[in-house]
């Protein structure tokens, strides 16, 4: 029973890591850059949804729509201010710039929203069902379903639609993409908007399980990046499956050995896995043309 319960919990957490990691995948697939403020984007999703649903009093669907729209706008801001100027100059300073912008966002929320954690309960997430004698909440079922659905949609979009193929062409050869009529800056901005919207979705889904506060996305963001690398950052299915695997492993270690060993053993296993599979568990080595 302990193992089954831990696996159920781990799959829920793993789906959160996977959703955040999908954000890393999207921007990398389109621009070969990533947003290291992804954890902050997750926090913003939860905070915005809480503010509009609880403080403003809007219906939950409207609050979620506004929250995700603001998260997408934040993604565009990150790309315009912290990524594009440095990429144009051939500099890798966007790595630090995205981190800095995330810190700015975290501290802005800390000063305006407050440092006290807030509970954010959603009526639809309160119920549950009994599976093999274990009570499983609707939220624990819903979170993995949403994560796998997003992985499927991203994979399908990039491989089977004209717009998806166009976005992938941007990173392969930006000049050729421009000649084909693709708006390269718009495609990259759209990728960052989608990335932060995915992170915001993760924040809203996990808000009923964890208190909403300015620091809630920091650890999640770090783990999500580890998941993205572990799964193979170029594969949507890879990062999602790696998230589920990471979450299940983390939960099993906590249940069987105690929380003291959770981070030590989980990240040690990540190092071993990457030593054996440098391109990720589900990634493929990049073919370089000479």
C-alpha cells in the first residue's frame, strides 16, 4: 500500500516537472535557448489565479484564463528583454539574464503579494475515488492526464502541422526560414509565450496541493530543468516521461528511506543516467553535417 500510494503521489509531482520541462523543450526546439525563469513562471500562474479568483472574486475559469494570458505575456517579455538582445550579439549572457529576470519577478511578488503562504482550494479538486483501497483525489488523476495530453499535442503539432514544422525550421536555419516567409522573431516569441503558459498551468494545478507563495517555483524550476536534460530536451514525449519517472523515483525514495535521502539519491541517479545516456533517456544524438 505504501509503495502504491507513493507512486500515485509521485506521478502527480512528476507531471508537474514534466509540464515545466515541456516549456524548456518548446523554447529549445525553436530557438536553441531556454528560459531559466521557468520556475518563476510557474509561481506567477498560481499567484495570478489566486488573486483573480480569491481576491477579485472572478469565476475560476475566468481567473485561470487571465492568469495564463499574463504568464504568456511574461514569456514574451522574457524573450524580448533577456534573450533576444544577447542572441543577436552572439552572446550567451541570456543564460544569466533569464535567471536575473526570474529573481526580479520572485521579489516583486514577494513585496506585493506578501511572504505568507496562501491556501488555494478548488471545489472540483476536493473529491476523489478509492482505487485498491487507496483514496485518490480527482486532482491526482487530473494532473498526469493534463501532462500527457500536452505532450501529445506538442508532439503532434510539431510533426504534423505546417505551423509546427515552420517553428522547427527556425532553429535549423533562420535565414532559410525568413526566405520561406516565416516570421522568425514572432515564432520565437510565441515559443516563449507557450513555454510560460505551460509553467503557469503547472502552478495552477499544483496550487491546491502546495501553498501559494513567492518562492514556490524555485525548486520546481531546478528539478524541471534536470528532467528536461534527463528526458532529452529535444523530445516532448521524452521530457514528459522523464518527469513521471523522476517524480515516481523521488516519491519512492521518500516513502521507503525518508526525506533525508530524497534529493541526494534522486540527483545521484540523474547523474548516473546522463553518464550512461548523455543525450537523455529518450533523446537522440544530434547529427552534425561536415
